[in-house]
C-alpha cells in the first residue's frame, strides 16, 4: 500500500472524526552521518465534521521500509537514556519493497501487541453476553481490537490504524537486535553486549534476543581464544551453557578450545590443570568425546604409576613407592582396588609438606633466630622436652622412665626406658651413654661445656645399664630444664659425624628425630631417624618424611596450601588468623605467645647510660604500632603490650608491673638528661686537665669560673646502631620506632639483620630487635640479657653489680617461692633501668589440613611431637 489511508483521530467525547495532517517527527544524528527522517503522517485536509469515519483519505507518501536506515547504536542508547524510545509500525503494500513505516511512541503489551489483540479478539468473539449492555460493550471492544492504537512522538493525540493494514511492528528492541547483528559482524562485542543487556532488562529471555546473546558469547569466545585469553574464552562458553544447555554449537567450540589445552597440560605434567579442564567439560557435557578420551588417557597413566609403586613397595623402597602412588593420585584420583592400594602405599611413607616463608640461611643478626631453633628441633632429641605450658612449663622425656629425687633433691636417680614404641624416632640409651653426654657438658675442655650445669653437678655414677645417679652440689629447682640438651657421644675413629659441620673429634649426636637430606632448590627434606618397621597396620604408621618448601612470596605459599600442595604452614601472620579460623582448615594455637623485645649489647659503651635506654623505651608508641603494624587490628585480639621478656601468664611476671607507657615529653627529657651527663663528664675532665696545667704553671685556678666559661655543646649522644631481625613485620616495626626516636633527637643507624654473613661482633652493634618465646625464665633470662649461652660473667658488664648479683642469685634460689620473688625483683629492676625493653606479645597460630592428625591441642614449637603426627590420604 503506497499511502496511509485510514488514520483516525479520536476526540475526547468520541463524537466525530477528523482527517488531519501531521508534521515532521524526528531528526536523528548518527556517528558518521546525519540522516533526516521526513515522516509525512497525513495531508492536511478540511472536511465536514459529519464525514463518515471509514471514508477514504487522500494518499500521502510515507517513508519506505527499504529506504529507512537503521539508527546507530549510539543513537539507540542515547534514546534509551533520554527515555525517548520509539517503535516502527510497518504497513502492508502490494510488494515488500513498497512497505511504508510510521514511527510511533513505544507501544503497550510488548513484545507482541498484535498477537495479544488477536488472541483477545478470538476469546471475546466466542463469548455469549447475557444482556444488551454486555453485548454492546462486547461489540465496542471487538471493534477496538481490530485497530492498532498509538501516539506519535511529540503528540499526545491518540491515533488508530486497522490491524489488517499492519504488516509487522519493529519494536525499539527489534531495532537494537538488528544493530547488534551489524556490530557482531564487526566484532564490536562491547557495544553489542550493552545493547543486548538493555534488551534483556526490558524483555528477559526474549526468544529473539536469546540466540543473539549466544552468538555474541560464541564469537567473543573465539576472539578471546585466538588472542590467547583461554580462561576468558572458557568463561564465555560457560555463559552460553547457562543460557542454552541444548546449544548444538557449544560442544564443538568447547572441544576445539580445551583439546590443545589438555594436551599441553599433560605434556608439562600439570595434571591438576588437565583434570580441571576435563572436569569442567564433563560438568557441562558428561559424554563429551574430547573429555572422555582425555580422562581415559589419564586413568591409564595413573594406573601405570600405581603398578610401579606397588613393585617398589614389594622391594621395600617405601619412599619411592609412596612418591609414585602420590603421583598416580595426582594424575587421576584412584578408585576401587586402586584406591585401597594407594592408601596402603601412602600410609607406609607419609610425607608432611611444609610451607616456609621465613628468611633462611646464615645472617648477620647477632641473636639466635627462630628458624635455627626450628631446624634444631627437627635434628635433635633432648633428654627432656617441653610438653605443655600455662604459668609453668611441663616437661617429658623419651629416654627416662622415672627420675626420683632423694636427699631433699640433692640426688636424683634416673631409670631409663628399656622398650620404645614403634613411632619413636630415637634409639634407646644406656646409662653409660647418658653419663657420657652429661660429661661433655661439665668438662671444661669440651666444646659443649656448660658452666651452669657444671656448677650444679658434683658427681655422676652408673648403677646399671638402665640406672643413673646424679649428685648435685645444690638443689636445682628445675631438673628438666637443666638437662634440656641432646645426648651426644665421642666420635670413634672412622665413624661419620652427625652433621656435615661436625668434625670427627667433636662429640656427635646419638639421637636424631629426623635426618636432613641434600637440598634440592628451595626444597629441603628430613627423613625419620629410625624408620618404623614393616608389617604394621596401615593406620599405625606416622610421618616418615618432612619436606620444607621455601616461598619468597607469601601469597603464593597460601595459594599452594589452599590448592592442596602443602599440608602445614607453621606460622600465620596476625592479620591472617581470623580468615583461617573461619575456614575449614585445622588451626592450632601455640601454648606460649611470641614476645617482641629490644635487647642491648652488654659490651657496647654507647648504651651504658640508663637514661638513654629509658628514653628509647618511653618514645615507643606500643599500642599504636601493635594495632596498625603488627596486628593490623584495632581490637588487638591476638596481641597486647607487655612488661616482661617472658609471657605475661608466667609465674615470673610481677603482676603490679605495668607495660611501659608512651610519653614523648618524658622521653625527650630523659634523652636530654643523658646528653647532659655526657657533657658534665666532659666538663669535669677538662676541669681536671686545666687544674693540672695551672698547678704546673703555678697560677691560680678558679674551677667554678672555668666551668662557667667552658662550652661543651659539641658533646652529643653517639649514633646508635640498631639491628633488625629478618622478617616483614620486624622491618615495618623498626621503621615506625625509628621515626619516634628521631622526633626526640636520637640518631639511629638501622642495620637489616637479614644480610647474609656471620653474626655481627660485639663492636658492630648497640641494640637489636628480636623475638623470643621464653619457656623457663629462671634459666633462660640470662642468655637473653647477655646475648650468649656460655654464662660468662664478663658479658654482664653493662649491668651494675647489684643486678649481676641478682642474676647469679637465680641459680641459688632455695625454693620455688624464693625463685619467684627473685624474678619479681629482677622484673621491676629491668623495667626501672630498661636493661631490656619489652614491646608486646603476640599470640601465634599454625594452620594445617584436616587430614593431619596426632597434633597436640596447643603447640609448644613448630614440630611439637612431629614424630607422632599422621597424615591420611
């Protein structure tokens, strides 16, 4: 039809019809060109008011559909944003090329108004009204359903056109979809997605938009895959499946994408990645040929590894068998009989995989580091070891069955164990071996000589192979702490040393918990000192090997743990604790917190002044640094300021001694006082020299006048050399503390303790930051203050005589209460004179997988009872 022939305007009272002309509808700008749509709605004609409504109208030309350009994507999006959407009503014509278009405001009952009107017409036509009024309303409604009602842009007048003259309606969303088709040809996925998202918002799951969305996702997936963005392409294909699980093209595209990825992963022995890809495909299409073929290949490879593992086990090569079994499980999870075989092989040689992020190696830090203590614990088995702690620390022994004090504690008879459980990693000892080990510690010619132990032990006698008597010159308050050292023996000619660093003449270890193997890259391995015997039930075996994997990036270590590559992270940072506590992993708390302290070099002359040390202490904002840097938690849930070098729950803690407060003014005054003391000393020295010179020259000398006129402002406090323990947190804390000290005038040279090399000599540092976990303050305080384990009195030169006497007096305490009172006194004096600066204590946690069992409820150390841990497959 070449013209719009029946355009009817309805007046408000529906009393008459008027043929009208309409005006230009719209001017639309596109990005590349300006297209003017001239829509002649109707010619302006004057007719009589009583003209019948169905009289023909003079033909007025409307734009042809074939000549109407599609709006640009930008124009459509702008129209949508400005709430100026429109629809195209296409009128019938003799030929498809002659169809005309009327641009109208958005129609109601989207997206198929004609279909809905036709459906309602048929229902209404089949109805049978019961009275005249209903019949009249039915007739009117039937007439209205034969017309399409609409308004024109910029005109609120309502118009109608007979339904039989409407060929189709292109809704605003239809126009968007047509533009999407064009954009997909140009690979403009971003704009296409924006248009489709708008259509999806207005008409969710519309039958016309669903295939376009699928086409968009498939095309973009192909483009992303070609660009190497494989996982982005997989994510897009996942979206296709979510929208249309029955898509016929999706399995083909998915197979094309994952086939080379699976082959590459298998070639690189990255079986986890291969399994992930296979599972991802099978989750969508359980019978996908590519995934099924790859799964069959991996299952075959897994079985071959399992067969090799079984053969190695039959030859008693349990470590190799377990490694092959774990490899078989990594290739593809075993099941059925294969699973039973894997469980047996895995249990026979259990490997604990440990992630380590702490600095490793020999560093210049002058104080012992926790890393060394961790490794010593793996290598050595002491005669007595801590088992638990609260106010006191409790000990156990793997060598002694009974140790009975007699003669009011001056004599102890030790009865050694004659049998041991299969899990125990150390051998049984004889009384002679224990006596020899103690002899190494009390012989001044031995490199293991301990002057403290020698001062206690007066006599050792062996009563039988399983019984030993020790006579003490004075009663030790803690026999277990005193004998907390590993058993050693004199190396025999031709024997191998216990470690690579020992000579053939030095005493060597008798009992080792785990023996260190040669390192491979960032991985170190420790094998059980005495392997568990064959023939036990699989559930009776324990950890046979510990593998420590070093990570430079902590985030990578945590990712490896979450993926299952690690079983144990021995130390969580404070801000990681709550996240793991809320997870499904097994979190263990250490029985004793870690205490952070500043320790002074007892042989440095730069910090002998008490006011200098006190100024350093008062200038530290303990709570502020603890909250923001150490814990990163305002509530300080896992830490607290402390007043002692040992944990606050210890029997040695003086309850009335508060943590040092933060007071910059007081700190500045103390620093000034310390500097003035140096100047006074210099002035007195100059005065003495001037007096002597005047005496020689035989002239009068006025001391007061000389001191008044002599300036000693050139005397300043010396620069202090501050060594920081290796680690992320100590470095950050040191930076904060140095900033506070600088405010009050201290000049500090920071020395990072993680530099490789030998520990700094006493002449190269003044004080250091270190972390300690003091289990028995009675015996461990001296080594911390003196920064030495030899108990050499000359190393206490920093302290006044009365303080040295108090430290020595700890070994001569007559009872527990006496020792506690002495420790209370020392606690108060340390706080008053700042012989040591306590900072805070931090609760420490470790995390392990759920399949690790046999671990104590609270850990005393990193590998507490590690020989009794078990790992289930």
